């Protein structure tokens, strides 16, 4: 007689902490500046930061690749007000990290490694945030927009279990 066994794995996270965990993974893999990482995470915790982009720049400062994560704080608040303050994830999430985050990170790291690009982190504030106050609190300053080598194309992935977060990657066109 053959016996089949199946096991399921789930873990439950506080919604806000799970968002920070996704952002922290990206930043930890793309920056060595621990103070900047702490400040960005504080901005996410306070719901001031709605987007973080990590750009891969060549020696001339030209962008070849972008890894981004966006947080829709309005959608997040809808979840919270509906009592969905926790998120249950399955075994597809390695150490609490969404597959979409890992896939975007892998592609970004491959391109930056192959082209020898340096990584630069930019963030964008959520609508309505007092930018001067947030810059003072987080030790940030306005940044110039990056210059792309050429046009770009990319993909954006929604995270089904945490649908207020999207991650994606943009690559410079060949032309």
C-alpha cells in the first residue's frame, strides 16, 4: 500500500512588517550604507516613502538598469481598515520574501555584475508628504534624475498576497 503525505507551510506576518521586510531585502542586497538603509526603512515605516529605485550606472553615470519597489499606501490603509492587518504566506516565500522580489533582485544583480555597474538608491515620497520635513528627518536631499543610456523597457510584478506592493525592473534598450 502506498501512502502519500503532503505538508503545507504557512507563516503569518504583520502587514506593515512584511512590507518593510521586502524593502529591507532589496536595500541590503544593493547598498552598504547602513545609515541610509535605516533612514529609508524609517521613511517606509512612517508611510512617507512610496517608491524606491536602485539604478545601475556605468562609469559615465549613465543608467542601464533599474530595480524598483512601489508601495500604494492608500491600498494599504484599505486593508488595515478592513481588519486585514496580517498576511499569511506559503512556502513559496523564502524567509518572508516574495518570489517577485527575489526574481527582480536576481535579474538586477545579474545585469549590474555583468556590466560592472555601480548602484545608486533613489526614493520618492508619497503624495502629500512634506518633502522638506521628511528630508530633514531622514537625512536626505533632492537627487537629480538619472540619464538612461537609451529608452528603456521593463516589467512590473504585483505581489498577490501583499497587493499594495509592486516590484519591477527596467532595462535600457539596445538602440
